[in-house]
C-alpha cells in the first residue's frame, strides 16, 4: 500500500492565528484585550506579530490557550513608478527560548537590492524564527519580485485583514507558481488584524498536533500537518494507492489542484453540499493540494502532498 497522509496520525486539532497586531505597534487594542477576544472566540493559539518589535509573553497562557512569540518585519523598495513591499512574519521555532528579548526592536535598513530582503529573512532565522512571507498581492509584488527569495517555510495565501481593507488578501496563484517550480512551501491563512476595522476571525490555520505547546505546534507547522481556512473544516486528507481522498465540513465544491495534469473539481449541484470527494491521479503529478469551498465562497486550503522528489528550497 502506497499512502501519503496530509496530517499526522495521532493528535488534536488546534485553531490559531499567527499574524496579529496590538497597540505595541499600529494595532488599536492592547495585548490583553486581543488575547481575551481570541480566546473567547475559541482559538487555541495566537502570535503577537507587531511591526519591527518582538513580543514574547506567557502571561496569557493556560491549559487551553497559548501565545507563540513573534514579530513582523519589513523592507520597502521605492521606484519612480511603483513601490514593492516585503513583509515577513517570524514565529519562534521549537526548542528556542532565547533569540530576541521581549520588546526588542528590529530594523531591516534601507533597500540595497534583493539581498536586503534575503538578509531580513536570514536575520530572523539567526534569531531562531520561522519566516512566513506575507500578503504579496497587497504588497504590490509580482512573482519576479520574490521568486528567488529562500528560507521562508510558508506563504500567506489568504490575509483576511487585506481582504476586508482593500480586496488584496488572496495570493493563491503566487503559491502555485512557486510549487510548480519545485518549491516546498506551506500555505497559511491569517487575520493580520489591527482592530481599526472588523478584521478579526476571518483567516486561520488548523494544526493537528499531539499537544497544545509551542514546540508541538511549531513541529506540526514545520511538517505541514495543518490547513488554512476562511471557513470550512478539513477532517481527513490523504493519497492512497494513487487516489486522493478528502473529508470536510459541508461545501459546494471540492477542487483537486495538481501539477501536472489538470486536476479535477467536484461540485454538489445547485444549493447542495458535499462532505467528501476523491480523485484518481494520472501518475505524472508532482504534487496535489485540495481546496474546499462552501456556499458563501469561504475556502479551506490543504497543504500539498508531494508525489515526486522535487527539490526543496526552504
């Protein structure tokens, strides 16, 4: 039997947001208020990622909720006819307890070519942080602007704050372009909430991990044992003997996205819903991922299952 599992076999599901701002940078609410709101909403973990200022705190941790240390850093490229913005979220790796101090500032410096953006990611890595490349659509980036950047483990394919602010939150096409080039990059959905508008609780990740600790969550994130969502839930996702299986909450459509061949979509029909689907692969695919779309257009994105020995660029 040839089987690839999308999630670890044993564990619990934990809901989290790893891109979030407070009054420590440009957010409208205090850390205490933000933690209270997310905990009340049923989230299990949260990362405070204030701009260019590191936050590490266990003041809000309990058996059902943890805060993962984090930061958001940026560097900007100005040209006569356009601006290109490079933002990365950093969240503390498993096993790391040092690196940044609480409240430590971070400045990426002036733009001096693409190496400036790469150095920003390198400095996060040196501080024990896993980097997420953020909202390329909102950042006015073309694929060529960041195609050579390395050492980030995930791309923000959906940013709810950008979506409700300016309809620039969806970046799935960038992700597929990278995957098709052999880049093994996971997908995250986030809020990027600043709390000046209703920008909370619209994008999150569901992580399957053995326990609710920073190290367990971070290990599952590194392994890809999670999915991104703006609404639907994914319960099971695997490839067995050349067939992709998915089980999810009620949705109107399930899309199997592959490269190559062309993939496949399964629709429920007018106003109907489905909770599972399967697709027999052709045998030439490098990867397969799945999107589950509900009646309101909200989506859950699985991570890719890689089916070949395509090189990793992380």
